[in-house]
C-alpha cells in the first residue's frame, strides 16, 4: 500500500474526502461569481445552511474555519471587552489567541484534558463578562462541550455567546435560534463533507443586532459590508469578494443530501458510526478519551503511546490516513468519521489494519 497521505483514503479529522456526488458538483465547469443565475445559486446555499443551523442570518466567506472564527469574534465584540474562554485544548487555545489578537480581555478557564467544560465554572466567571467564546467539539480531545447549557447561563447575564462549530456542524445537535447563541463559526471540509475553502458564520437576530454596533473591524471580516453588498446587489453579486463558485456548488450538493435525509437521522448515523469505531478500538485494547456522554460524533480519540508508528502502520497496511495527537494529548490517535469514508465499513477496515494496541 502507499505510504503517501496525498494518495491515502483519509480518515483524519478534516479535511475529508467528499462523496462522488459532491465531487461531481465541485468539478463542473467554473461559473462566474455574479449574474442572476449565480445570485440564485448563492441564495440556495444560504437557505440550506439556515435550515441546517436554524439560524436567520448566514454568511459564506472564502477562507478557512479560522477566518470564520475571527469574523464571528470581531463582529460580536469591541476591543477591550471581557470574554470568558474555556481552554479545552489545541483549538480552545486558538480561540484565546484570536480574542487577544483583536484586543479582548480574556479570562481563560482551564479545563482538564479529556473532560467537558463544567457550566458551573463558566457561570462563576460570567458576572462582569461581555461574552463567552467556546469550542463545541474540541478536535484535539474528541470531546463535545455543553454549548446549550452555557448559552442558557450567559443569556441570564446578557453575555454574548460565540461558538466554534468547525468540528461539530452536521454531526452534533446545534440550534442557533433555540439555544440563544449569538454567533457560530464553521467550515465546509468536515461534517459538511466538502472540499476546504469556505468559512461559515451564522448569527441569531440578537447576534446580528450586535454587528450593527459601529466599532473597528477589518475590511474583509466586517459583516455589515457583506450585508450591504447583498442588499444592494441581491440579484447580481451578493458578496463583496470573488466567491469560489465551485465550492458553493459542492456545498449545495452536500447540504441537499443532508436536508433530504433529515438532519436528526443524519446525526444519528454519524453517532452510530462513532460508537462502532469506539467499540472496535476498545476491543483492540485502546483506551478512549473522555466520558462516554461527552464524546463527539465526527472524531474519535484514543490513547496511543507511539501515534506516529500506529499511523504509518495503518497507512502501509490499508492505505488509510489517520491523525496523531495534538496538544494536550500528543499520546493519541485521532480518527475522523467524515465525508465518503465516515462509514461502518471503513471503520472496520481501519481498525483491522490498526490491530491490537501494541503502540503504548
């Protein structure tokens, strides 16, 4: 088998390998990013995203999930405001870095690796805070954090809530309107099963009202600019920058399949595949990270003393690419269950190649 990740069947925590129908949409002839036909296509993508996230306002930004996170943060908060950010791991720390880079005062809450954030600890820090910024699914640990509970606590104090949903969208329950979340940032290359390259920002009505507060923002990330372009050129070019049209075609194909299947059923299938993966790893002697109730649907993390050796073995034996650990869990393997390869059959092939845990 190949030992090159460039040709491997990817079971990493993103990007995924899209399904054939999504790839077919991506590979269609390039279309212009303006004109009546394109404006309808763009609106179709936003409509489907609003359905999946139950969010009244959605934006597609060419770029990564990290760009979407920055957009959500800088449009929700003014420089100098105080935010609570749980340090959930590698990507929780990235949120802290983003917030500080934009002049926010950060009260970071230490979270034990592999544990979910305790909403009571967040509540203790909320008095005087302007908001909470947190990861929904921490990719480094495979742990899902209780966003709905934390958002409910924040609403009582008037604190805004910004959520990094890059590794949870379409895999976990996430309801912007019902939960009272102000802003959600996500991307296309994980649970949505698309190629990378598009960031997503979803706002509640309350979250959208916050962006009308005039404060300094980067030109590209200023969502009021995106609103103006859409209002002034709704039927021609409803965005201020060149949109990667083929990525949008792919996104529509993937979202259409999710909506047609039914989002609850889609998420249940993701959970079933993840549970099967964990059962197989446990049978093979691996120790899973976190409590059962907190484990995510799109990424499985297990302890592994020599993750580089385990990764290379699976690559050689089966041509499957899995990921090693990230801080704070470097002694781990991470298996992504997304896109074309997020299936029971691929889990069986991957875990068979991995074999017994002889990597400790």
